[in-house]
C-alpha cells in the first residue's frame, strides 16, 4: 500500500531522509518511533506529498507520488492525516468541520455528507457534540473530531503524527482507544507516537528512526524485548 524505495530528501543542504526503504501492506499498522528531529514527520508528510522527495521511488496504492502527471487530489483522497494540533476550523461547528471536504472534494450532497459525518462522530464516541464549536470541546474530543474528519473521506490509509502529544494525560487514552479500534477494523495505518504501550500492543511492526535513517524495524515483541541496534537500546532506555 505504501512503498518507499531508497528515498532521500534534503532540506537545502540538510540531508533529512537517508535511503529510506519502507513497505506497508494493506491493513498493516506501522508505528514509527525515534528522537525528535530524526525525520519522522518528514517521512510521513512525503506520503501525501506535503513534502517532496529528492530521489528514490515512492508509491501509494500504485500511485507514483512524485510523478508530474499524478493528480495530488487523487492521491490525497486515499490518505487521511491527523496531526498533533487538531487543525479544526474554530469558526465552524464540529459537523461542518467534517462535511466540508466530502462536499467539496467528493461532491457529496449536504445531506449525504451529514449522514456520513454523524456515522463517524458516533464511531469516535462524540455524536452529541455535532452542533458544538471546537472551542467547546476538550483536547481529546477535538482530536476525535479530527479523526472522524479524516475517516469521513473514506481513505485507504490513515497517517497519525503524534496525535496525543498535545493532550493532557487524562485524554490520551480516549484517542488511543479510537485508533486501536480503527486498527482492529483493518485500516492501514502509519503512526508516529511516543506512546510505547500503544506501539507494543497495536503495531504489527515498529520502526525506529534516528538521524534520517531507519535504524531498526521489528515486530513489537522483539523490538522491545531484544532490540538489535545500540542506538535503539539507548533510545528505549530513555523512554521506557
Ligand atoms: P521529527 O518529526 O522526527 O521530530 P522532522 O521530520 O520534523 O523530525 O524534522 C527532521 C529534521 O528536519 C529536523 O532537524 C528539522 O529541524 C528539519 N526540518 C523539518 N522541516 C524542515 C523544513 N521545512 N526546512 C528545513 N528543515 C526542516
Ligand atoms: Mg515530528
């Protein structure tokens, strides 16, 4: 579903991604961990072309991401993304935050889009907040709205970039619960997170990045119990 083949990326002179090889199967949940500045967000953002790669190959569901003739909207329809900061429109009600893209991009009628929005709001457990404004919601609720908004586009892939890092600790669990349920349903997911418990429990594979490289990848059990690389061990000793 996602295929990085020897991908390099530079920001000017800075070599931020170094020969990245990553293959994500349909229905797989890949958790990406690593120190701040290691290139996790950049790698994620290359997938929906929020960043462009310098060299190498990157395909998503058979679409060559960086080919000139690739329609960026076709690509992005397949991919939902959830950020650390929820990026909801503050002046729009929750329901209108969710229906906006399905109406504009997918061409749904308002009624259809609202029906879909309510379905996903119910799924993330906050159907009762449909008529509220984002500022009337807790951080955890806002992030669940952001997830519902992503799902309402019926993407094939969901990308999460530290979705719980901006939340008060007591709200982390409710967001991880939604993500766990999504994983169980077979969504293809790439998740950047510092929540090692989530990685251990939900990931099919854990990727450790450091200084722009994938240093190690393994199934969670092996990754946490017997990491092979010294850099991985050092990182884990700091975060666990
Ligand atoms: P992570 O998500 O692992 O913290 P990032 O992908 O955000 O890492 O950043 C990797 C490195 O690239 C950092 O050193 C960061 O400062 C740098 N970087 C990120 N975005 C840009 C940019 N737009 N221009 C220049 N450097 C950037
Ligand atoms: Mg980041």
